[in-house]
C-alpha cells in the first residue's frame, strides 16, 4: 500500500513552459486535492475533486488546471509557468465523512 | 483572509521544556485537526478534535478544543528533539470539502 505518490520530486521550469504534476493514490479515496505551500503562507488549496469527473476550485486556482478521469489519479497542469508558481506542491486524499487527509511527499517546483 | 491564526510562528526550546501552541479563529469549526510536518515530507495527521471542550492526549501531546469551537491548543510536555517540526492546525468552517490551514508553528527542540 503506497498511499499517496507524487512525481516528480523536483522540477525546474523556465517561464512559459508547461508541465503536469502527477498524483496517485491506492486507498480508493473519493476525495483528492492539491495544495501549495509557500514560506509564511501555510498550505493553500488549489483545486479539489470529490470523485471521478468532478473538480472544483480552491483558494488559489489561477494558472492551474485539473481533471479527474479515474479515482486513483489527479494530475495538476501548469499551462504556462510563472515565477510566482515556484512552490512546494502537495497532493492529498481522503474519504467522505472521514476528515483525515493523507498527503503525498510533495513536488518542489522552481520556475525561472 | 487567514481563517486560522497560529501562534507563535517560531519556537526554539531546549529538551525537557514544556510548550503550548495556539490556533485561533473568529469562525466556528465543526472540528479542528492538528498535523505535524517534517522537513521534506508532507503533513501527517496527529489528532482531530470534534466536541467543544474536548481534550485528547497523544503520549506527551495534549490537544484541547475550545468550548465555542473557535480555537484549539497543543501542549507538549517535556519536549524532545524528535518533536521538532512544523505544527499545522486545519479545519473546515463550512459544509463541504475545503480544508483551511493555519500558517503553522515551527518548533525546534535542541538537546
């Protein structure tokens, strides 16, 4: 049981490049979410999904897209990276009615 | 708008000392959670408090939920270097999924 996995662990992008951060969970959790963590800002919710085919915006959605085609996977897409998107990105999953969120190890992104 | 305010932001103490971390809000929460995050890793849930006035203990860690369900505290007795990390409180003030996090308290316990 791997829990929540994220790839890549580290990434350096140039401004304007696109990339997809991968997130997968093997706990059959319906809920999945993406957060970014910046110094002094805590964890902020980007997008979340309450089930396959259903996504919604969180606190800071601009510049990011998501889709949820399967229960297991919830990729986060940066269409045109900006330096302001330099951050550590965490994916999390949970089950309805159970508030514990299980976090992945994070992806550290640097946009130059 | 920061729904959950944590204090202090940083705390550096010596092994054996006691400490308390606070998580405050003007909003009412159905529950509050405490997570601990170690460098290079994702947050890990320590406890969820649900009932106003509730006290939960996890070894040397004591968590309390305020009577009005607007605040919570984490008390560590006889801190150890292994307690070093970032402590985050989180909660959902509305029905639905979105979880709000505080900015965290960074704790350093030196031998």
